[in-house]
């Protein structure tokens, strides 16, 4: 173990389909990359984008409630990317889910 390489790196190991669908923001650097993944079907791409949308909405809600990302275990550069999710979804004929205001 004299090398300076980590024992495990999520980027060096191929992601499972389950990881791509259930936690896409850790598997793709931006929502549009989901559309280019040849291992995902059209329906799976929509599922991954739906998951990313839900996560993004939760980040926005947390931020609006005064919970900064650092306290939520996020990296400083993280942001919801909700508009990017919407753009990617529109390319496959899907839309962001309407969330009524309170």
C-alpha cells in the first residue's frame, strides 16, 4: 500500500445502473450527461432525471429554510442544478414536476 492512491474511488469503478438511477448527481457531473449514457434506456434516463429533480428540490427547500449546504454534508460548490435538470428532461420530452407554492 505504498501508493498514494485511494483504496476505492467511485469515479474509477463502473457505476451500477442502480447507482445511476438512485443517486445520479454522484455518478454524473451534470444532468445532460445522463442523456448520453448508452447503458440507460429512455425510461431509465427519465427516472434518473426525476431523482435528480427531487434531490434538487430538497436542496432548494433546505436552503430556503436556512440550512446551508455545508451543514447538510454537501461540498461548497454544490448547487441544485434544477434548471439543468429541466433542460435535460425537455430533450427527452419530459417536464419538471409542478410544485405548488405554499
